[in-house]
């Protein structure tokens, strides 16, 4: 994961993402660099538009999160209706005690 973080940091700083720069970032963070993982990362990022990849992930995350938010709101609404119903029953019981 730290290799991806290093690449993202370089991207955010508008620096070239290559083996040397990723290695410098990792070494600065006192991380032992695995040359095979480093080469694999650089190869995997070759030709990738990082901004588009980030945008795509944000859209995917939003599409996954939206149903969860809706479900949570529905659950909250159901609980509120349940609480309102209990309050009405309690009020009715209280009134019955008055006329007892």
C-alpha cells in the first residue's frame, strides 16, 4: 500500500512517477524498498491517467455508499414511526388513567 501512497503523493505534487522518485519517497519514510514491487508498480501505472482513475473510484464509491445512506435513512424513518406509535399508545393509556 505504501508504494501506491508514494505514487499518489508524487502525483499530487505534480512530480514524475518513476522508480527513482518513488524509491526516494519510500526511503524518506524509512521503508525498505522491494525492487520487484517498485518495478511492478511503475509498470502497472504506465499509461494510466491517474486523475481519471481517481475520478472513476470516487464515482464507484459514491454508487456503493448511496444505497447504504438511503437504507440508513429508511431505518431511521421506521424507528421514528415506531417511536411515534408508542408515544400515541402511551398518551392514550395516560388519558385512560384520568378517566379510570
